[in-house]
């Protein structure tokens, strides 16, 4: 057992897979010699050398194209897009090429690649470098989408993503890189499509993803201490595949549903889950499902504005308490 | 898949399983009969809607279960599916069972049934879970106190009502006390069947909650008897000499009441708690004595049907009740009821309203009675005493009197019913 930061876990997760499988390669902008702009890949270049760990030109399309070519010809590339906002400039690969090739070639080509990317707000990067865009990818048939919230999950889900035969988009949260967590020694392999109940409770189910998981947990402790409300917090972890079994099971016990989403309100992942719960578990609900999200705005760069735009622990706790008491 | 006690009519709250056609471990396919149930209205066979193996039968023959309760569990095609009860004994806090491999990106499974509207007639709103629990526990939400915001009924309110609810029927009388009064006398005890219990509950409810009043009148049947005799005498006969119909006085009464309600449409209405619901069609329920109680088959839109058609329909309903093939829906929803005890020689009586209806007509025996003629002489007419019972919340005295007058007119001018 060791205490690792989220950013150290990224490097360890990649290293675990590169050491296991010589077909795994890794590249991106400033990821090799510089160890990544977020210092999440420090040491990989030294450990695995310039053939398997490469710096690329500043061209997201080139990075994605190289990754796809490598994947189609037998390698298992991990490619980094520094900010997930930049998906917009290489979205043809993400939406049209990676997820469609296997289907359109009737299985003659495969695309076993992982795109790692820094996602989310909280670091004063402004409207074009702070977005939560997991829903951009969730809506594309053929992609798998994960977003871990702890160092341990980073390693386990990275392994699952690399070993998956299809393209996986791996969202790392920029504001979690410095967060520490306990990580067991040895190989860690998780499964895609599994949510985790991270705090059991009886009064409501609270779904959260990435940075919103620690905030939901803090809100849960607050509600328990101040109001005796026991909420169950579920870390969704994987948007595609989506673990509705765990989510519906939790709603079946608590009968109330809340989602805590960093994405802007419209078409956030919580909307999809609420719609599925309304379909499948309508008669388990004892009140309306409630989504707690960032408003539908471009994110401000000013620290005080960015802080109140995202769901805060205070807002999460208050919204849940009001909805349960109303 | 859970097999639920089906809803066999709006007012049916429970039923008795009288027979299982399948045993635990048996394979079933859609359409295979699973069990037979008896309610206060009817009995019927319930088929499977799915393919699988019966993993558990929860309700034995003879048990009374509320509508919506789980009576059996059918497991998927796999033969060795463990029963729910056994599984939950093994794990402390089982999640609701969900099939493996659920893939919400391909399809979702909407609930297999509905549990009633969110907004109740009283204006209160019930949460989806509250509605489901109410149906599963046989609780009427209109009587449940709401504790949620904006008058919302929540699951906890249904739970409170369930624990507080007294079992039916109103048990002010205890069997032991009654038996003590007759100590030493031989007697036989008759357990209540579902029909008897429903009669007890509903008529107590009617007498305690409906403000009844009665309006009686004498009605002459001379002309009607003349037409009836002529019609029956002129009926076509089949090869064996059997007439194609034989009209009873009651058939004419149903028609006359239907026509009278069309003349006085404000009385063709029922009480719905916070409002009155008025109907265009005259749907006449007819009280029919059957072994062990009575049923009230309904002749829909009787004002549009000939007396011969009404007669045939009533005979058909009665025959199907004897065969136990009557759908309970055919015995509910009338806008009024006729109860005729004339054939027993009863001179006159008053009937108890069948809620939510607002009127019921009690018909006594027609007999030869002396009346004064306009010139001061005396003659005998065929005359019966009829009595309307009215719910004053819907039908005031003058309105009831107009309905009675319209009915009397229709019976005494029966040619108008024919044309």
C-alpha cells in the first residue's frame, strides 16, 4: 500500500501497461522529456525510451491520426490531448474514425487505442481550457468513456482501457491531479462499465463523476452531521458502458435520485441517467429526480466566478436537503 | 418476473386463489393458465404473459390476496433460478433483482403496469412510489393523509396508512360476543366469502356516508301489460315451437328508467367526492339475485336499445354469471340501479344506493287495486308502488320528483318506449 497523487497514478498506470505489453506506446505534446504539462507522465520517457514514449508536434489531428494508424496496424497506443476542449479540433477522428472503422469494415480493422485528456474546471484556465466534455464523447456510438476520481481508479481503469479492444476516451480531471489516495501494491486492473457505491446511505442516491465525487462525499458528511440525512454516494466512473444495475439498485433502496454534474446543464450525463431511471424505475421514485450542475454558461476565468459556477459542497448539500424536506 | 394479483374491476380490492394449474418448477409459456381467482364479482383464469419456469408460488389455494400483490415468481428460461425468498434470506440487503447484462444504450424496460394517475380526484398528488405501494397493499389513496410539500402523498404516508388501516369489514361486532348470546342453541357458522364481505363493506359505507331520501309513487301497469302480452303472444317461434323472446315487466322497467333519465339528464349523474360526474348515456344496472348474494349487470345505453334487445342482454348476462364467464367490468359503472322484488309479492320497499351512483329504483309487486274513476265510480287497475332512493348530494327533492314523474309517465304511456 502506498499513498500516491492522482498525477503519479497516471504515470504508474501507463507504466504498468507498457511494462506488461510491448505493443503499448505513448505519445502527445510535451509528454516525453518534459513529463507532460501537468507532470502526469514524469519518468515514462526515461523508463521506456524514445521509441515508445514520444513528443509530437502541436497538432491534435496529427496525434489522433497517428494513434489510429498505430492501432489499426497492431499497436496499442495511448495518446494525450492536453486539454479535452481541444477535442473540437480533432473531433473527426473521435466521432467518425475511431468508433466507426470496425463496424464499417465488418471487423477487418480494429482500433484498440486510449485517448487520455485533461478535463474539467477549477484551475482558472478560462472558457476554452476548462470544460467538462465527457458528454461530447458519451453521445457517440462506438466510443467507451471513463472518468476516474481516485488514484487507485486511475490505474485500474487505465489498465482496463488499454486492454479493451475498442477506442476508450479517458478523462483525467485537472483539479484532481494533486489529490492523494491509497493505492495497493502490484498490478491493478479494474473493469469498464462498473460504478462504485463510495458511501452507503438510505435517504437518497447521489450520483457523481470525477471532481464532483469528493464534493458529493463532503456534502454527504455535512448532511449527516447537521441534519441526520444519510445519502448514498455513487461514483459513476464509466459513462459508456454505463452501470445502470448499480444505479437502479441504489435508487430502488433510497427512492430519491440526485446527480452532481460539472458539465453545463443541457445534455449532461445526468440527464441521460435520469431519463433511464424514469423509464425503468419510475415506480421506485418517491420524489422528482434533481440534477445539480454548472449553469449553461461559458466558464469564467476569474477565480471567484469559477468557484461559484461549479457545484460547490454547500450548494450540493443545500439542494439535497431542500428537495428531501420539501 | 413477478406474477401479480390482477385488477379485475375498479372496485375489486382483493381476490381468492381457488386453484393453481401449475406447480413450482413447471415450465410456462404465454397463454398457459396459471391460476384461477375468485373475487366478489366473478371468477376467472389468469394466464401467463411470459415464458419461463415457476420458481416460487407465494399464495396457496384459498388465501385472500390484495390486488397487485405478488402471487408467484416466474424465472427466465434457465431451469435453476433460485426463488426470491431464498435469495434474500442469503444476502442481508438485496438490491431489487435486475437481469444481468442490462444495456441501457440499446433498450430500456418500461414498467409492465401503471399504478394510477398522479393527481387524485381530491386534488392531492401522490408520488410514483406511493402509488405503487398503495396498489400493492390495497390502500385507497383518497383516504391517505399527505405529509409532503404541496399536499404530496409520499411513500411514508402510505406506510402510515397501511399500519393504521383496520382490516375489513368494520368489526364493531365480535363473533364471540354474538355466540355468547345464543349459547346452548344449535347453530351453523358461515364464513364470509368475498361477495358477502363486499356487500357488507359497501352497504355499510353507503348507509353511513350517503344522505339518503326516498320518493315513492303508484304507477299503473295496465297499458304496459297489454303491450307485453301482445308482444309475447306475437313472438316468432322456432322449429320446436320455442318463442324467440319472452319479455318480462322488468325489461320494460329498465327501458322506462333509461328513457326517464334522458328526460331528466341532471339525475343521470354520480358522486365523485369533490364533484359530480354527469353521463350522456343511461347505463342501467339491474340487481340480480344469485346464489350467495347478488350481482348488478349493467345494460349500457339502454335508452338506445329495444326492449327485446334489453331482455336478451339481461338473460345473457345472467347466464354468463352462472357459467362464471362474466367479466367484472360488466357489473360496474352503471349510472343507476333497478331492484325489483315484485315477483316475491313485496308491495313496496326502499333500496340502499350503490355508490357512487346517486339513485336506485325499488319496484314492488303490481296488483289489482281499486281506484276512483272521474265520475265517482270505482274500477280496478294493475298498479305497483315504486320508490326512488336518492343521494341528496347529487339529486335534490325536486329533481328526484321530476325523475319519478318521468318514469311514471314512461310506464303509463309505454307505446312511447316502443317507437
